[in-house]
C-alpha cells in the first residue's frame, strides 16, 4: 500500500480502518427526492470469496477500490483480475463470483435510487455486467470521506455525504474504463501511456511507433476507437495525474506542473481550469476540506 494512501486512511479512520467495518446511511427525504443516495460504505480485508445472485429489489450499485493486494471477479464467464489501484463497479443485478488473491484490502461505497441505472450507464457500464478501471487518489479519498462520515457521524452529515456522492460520480465524466475493448494496436498505446511516468512527454509519434502504425493511420484509428485525438487523451491523462498529486499538500503547484510534464506552470493552471472548471489551487483547497467534528 502506498505510504500516502496508508497515512491518509490512518489519519482519517485510525487503525480500525485496516480491519473490516461498515457504516450505514439513513437517507433523509431530501436525499430520497434526489433519486440517488448512499446506502452504506466501509472497508474490509477481503479474506473469503462469495457468489452473488441478482436481487429482485431496487437496484443497488457497489463501487470498490483495491487499495492493496489482488482479487478476481467472474461475471458472464469473463474474468476481471483486479490489483492495487483498480476499482470495480457492480450492479446487484449481475451474477458475480468473487475470489480474493491473498488478503486484499478494499474500500467501498454502495448507492441506490431511481437514477442508479442511468448513472451506471453514464459511467460506462451495461446492466447485469461488471466494469473495472483505475481509480484516482481523488476518487479514493472521496470514498473514504463518505465511509468516515457514515461510520462515525451517520445522522449529522447527510447532506455532506450526498454532496460527496455527486462529486464522486462527476469525477468519472469522460473516464476511459479498462474494460472497454480496443484493438490490439491501440491497446498497446493506451498501456504505454499508463506505464510511462506522467512527467515524460509522450508524443503521438512515439505512440504510433509503439502501435506499429504510421502516424496518420494511428491518429485516425485512435480517434475512432477512443473518441478523442491522441493529444487530447494525453493532456487529460496528465491532468488526472496532477489531480492526484494536488492531494499531497507538501508539493507546490509549480512542482506538480513539472512532474506531470508541463514546463510552464501558468499554461498548466490555464489548462487545468479549462478541464476541471477551477484552478489547481482552488481544487486543492476544495479536496482537502475536512468535516468539522
């Protein structure tokens, strides 16, 4: 487990977080009228597998982050091997078998409401199936804050939890899911982007070379399959990495700009605001607000 993640979990939740526990929500009328609310959240050391059958009640969606270790999900004869840094999104309408590999540590939240299906599809899923991807530190931190409030202050911060849920979901706008299928050559490029440190300035020509395609053929094929030009995907990826680093308040905005491949901090700030709607500094202040106890 990364030291930053471990220290944040330990500071927020104490040693109890590294066991298994669940915080439950009792939604208010305001939450219910919003048609989407958190039902429960928590953390667990996943030592035993399970077989999950569809329910006939209202739809619930579970998001889980693998903070440490590995696990295997099987849905419709398709295997999803999840390691540290990955999440799963699972509707309770799906038939799922889950198996731990070792003792993975998970942080999770569950939500429901009449908008559940629409939200699930917005994020990129199809009903009765599981989707997976890589979570950001921002998303993990949001899930932990929700779990914290439900565990220790379940009846006093309903609106805070509700607000965090919507911010959590909005963070998936435009996210590319690992479970999305690309052709082999485009997948090589996407994997290369994810493996190379964000501070390295990857070029479209490099990606074309990795994919063993001409630059123009690669550019057109990438745009067709991914839905945006390679340069736009690269910029959005670097902004996502910057958002993770902004949670570490020991680093300056200028340092983070350099470490995510932006030589000009002012250009970085302008681009960040263009993508996220607020400056890096305001984003940092917003994400590091702690609930008053």
